[in-house]
RNA sequence: GGGCCCGUAGUUCAGCUGGUUAGAACACGCCGCUCAUAACGGUGUAGUCGCAGGUUCGAAUCCUGCCGGGCCUACCA
C-alpha cells in the first residue's frame, strides 16, 4: 500500500498585497495535512508555499504608504511566514518571487519560450478603464462604457505575447488523457468548456509599471505577474537546472492546491507555458471552495476577513484545523460560523474523542498502576474492535488519496464511536471489582485503539496527537503509519498522568 | 444571453447506473450508566424528497417545463 514515491505539493503563492486571512489558512492547512499524511505514509515529500510579490498593485500600495515595493513586500511576506508557523505548517520551503533563484528561473523560462518561437512582440489594444484597472473587449462594453459603468479609453501598448491560441488542442488532449488533472469534476468541465470555446494569445509583458521581473533583452518590459508567479513551482526546485536532484525528483507536481478563483491560471495557462517550454504539466490542480463567514461573503466592504491569529487565539489551533477539514466536502463552499466551530469542538473533539481518551487513561492510571495493562486472552468484542482499528488506515488512505478530508475524519470518528460504545458495554469499572484480568484485556484493547486514533489523526491535529501519543508513551520512532501494524503498545510501559487533550469551549457569559 | 450545478427531516447533508417500511449527524423527548472533560450508551419524534406534468409494473432517483439559489463565461492577483 505505501510507497516511497516522491510527493510534491504546493499552495498558491500568496499575493503580498493582502494580509493573511481564513482563506489562506484553509488552503495552507489542507496542503499541510496531505504533506504530513504522505510523510507518515513513508513518502518523500516536498511541500512548498511562498509569496507572490510583483505587480502594479504592490507598486501602488507601496507608494501609497511611502515605502519601497521591496520594503512592503518584505513586511507582508513575513506575515505569511508567520501564519505558517502559527498554523504549525510543515512546509519544506518558502519561496518569494523577489528572490534571485526565482528571478533567474523566470528569465530562463522566458528565453526558452522565446527560443522555441512561443513568444512574439505585438500590440495590445483595447478599451481600458482606469477606475477598474482592466481592459474590456468591444462586445463587453455597455453603451460605450465598462460593464461597471466606468469610462473607458482606447489604449494601445507594445506587449509580448504568448501563443496560447496554438495550444488549445494540445491542452484538450492533455485534459482528456489525464482525467484527474483538474479536480473536482465540475471544475474540470468548466475549464474544458472554456478551452473549447477558443483561446486568444496572452499578453505576457507590461510597460506601464516597473515592479516586476525585466524581460530579458528588453528591460522596458516587465514580465506579466502570472507568468512570473506560476513559475515559482519550478524555480523552487532549481529550474532552470533540470538535472538537479530536486527538479528531477519532484517535478511534475503531484498537486497544486488552489482556490477556485485562480483555477484558470493553473489549469490553462500554466500547463500551456510548461508544455511550450518542453516541460511536463502538473499531475493535478485541485480547486477548493470558498468560506463565507457567519453566512456572509468575505469582502473588503464588510471587512470580515478573519486573521488566522484570531482563530487560533479563540479556539486553539487544532480545533481550527479540524473544523476546516471536517465541516464540508473538500471542493465545496461552506460557512464558517462560531456556532458551528463550537459544535465541532465540543461535540467531536471534547465529548467524543477527548473524553474517550480521558476515561480510558484515567482507568488505566487508577486500576493498572499507570502501566500499559497485559492483554491476556481477548474475547470476541475485543478482537472485533481491534479489527476495526486495524482496518481503518486503509479506509483513511483511500479518502485522503481522493482528498476527501471530511470522509477521512468521519471514518476515524466512527471508530471513536465504536470505542465509546465498547467502553459502555464492557463497563471496565465493574470488571475492576469482579474480574480484574478481564478488565485489563478491555483496557489494553482500548489503549491500542487510542494509539491507532492518535496516529491517524496526526496529519490533521499534530499537536493534540502528540499529546495523546505522549500519554500512551509511544516512542517517537513508532508514530508513523507503518508503526500502526508493527509497534503495538508494550505491556508494563509506565504511563504519565492523564491530561485532557481537547478542553471544552465554554462560552463567555454575555454581559 | 450561453454552459454547468443545486433545491431531501428544525438545521447541515447523504441517497439519485429507477425497485424492500427515504438515511446520517446536530438539535429535541424518554431511558440507562456513573469510568470520564455535566462527558458516554440505548431509544423515540420528525420529511406530500422545490412545484407541475410525463415515461414506467414501479421515480427522491429518468425526461420536459416552471420557481428559487449558486458557479463559469480570458489578461493587470
């Protein structure tokens, strides 16, 4: 089942014009869970995140605040780095598009595309709205104005173009040959119908601002931010050195996780750029959904972007990580509400799982001299429960491979439920008086189930899992998925004093 | 305008290659337990499956129309 095949996963690089919020946290945590899962499953993982730092907006924002673009960028990039630390993200690398390694790679890719005749110099003309900062097509205009109602003017600009139009058929062939290249299904259909509708050549340079990577040989132009940004996925692997260990090991990427807003860039432009440069396209681009907050869209006017720090301060890190992945089918939109988070935290984490661990550990502590009890002879209910635990990794692995985080967690929680039922049925507190040997078999069974649960939950809630594994005295080296089958708890091992893992969230009384 | 998706218990959703009394979780009622984070377990109430037609021996599940909601429909993130 397991394999040591390399696994390369990326978050989008986050635009430094924004401050980190719930949406960034979501994408990043989802990637982190997959990265951790694959590592625990024995795979060689490279997990990349970073920041996108060029473009007109950054240049303007910097000017507005009276700092240089580089200063602004340094400051805001740090914010995303801190978010990763705050969320206990296990990224192996953090790339910034202002780093020399990236700039060098982007220019090399440009030259490669140029050498292959994929780039030409032409004129870009269209109706430009200064207010919207956007060009519009003739047929998009309404009464000679932008769809937004803004005034437009005819602008012509010398631009380099990428021959995207030439790639329509090859893109479609790529989607056909790789049904999983774009997920979920609905998104794939959207992308394909978009491409079938015909592709225009893409303007890939700008002369109206300067905060960007200069076009090799024509520094009046800077490279279009998306061509700049997307390439981070390979410059982080050492491109243009295609023989490097990193590049040859980890490319093509197994998964680019993106928000649905930037799917097109990843599912159309990016594969086209890569193929045009003679490189392999990614194995999968997955577009996840959006969160609303208390039923409302996150927006600048409502100013309801929740900073990750606030979430963690309020609920604790692991409950937030759990909630984000448990609450809705990955790929769908969902609502982030205080009520829902508290429901998950108190119901799933504190009552079901946390309390299960607590009741079992306390009984062992009191009735077994705080040592892992001797299993002795096991009865049918014991082996049934243990079988359920032993079968669980396979189920979870299947769900994770389909990125169905919610189903993975749901299947883990089914075992939590079975274990709680088993406790009630076996009533070890009764056995402690009448049949101590039987009690030990029951408590050993439960401890083993806890060990399975703790290890399976590690990718989702690394801190809490660690606490539980510490309380079970599971050695550091026996905390991966291989250890599930090969390193059962050893009778007689001394256990520390039990401590709650998931405290209940108690509402502050309103005043 | 064109394309795609959704509308099922109070709530969030599953079921939808048509076929026994439409399921789960949460919430709510009752019962049990007392090891445990006033936690756990059992059990019950609850739905004209958006509306109207049609196909079929039989439709939540297929077809048509309507109503309601969402997404996509190319460049400065």
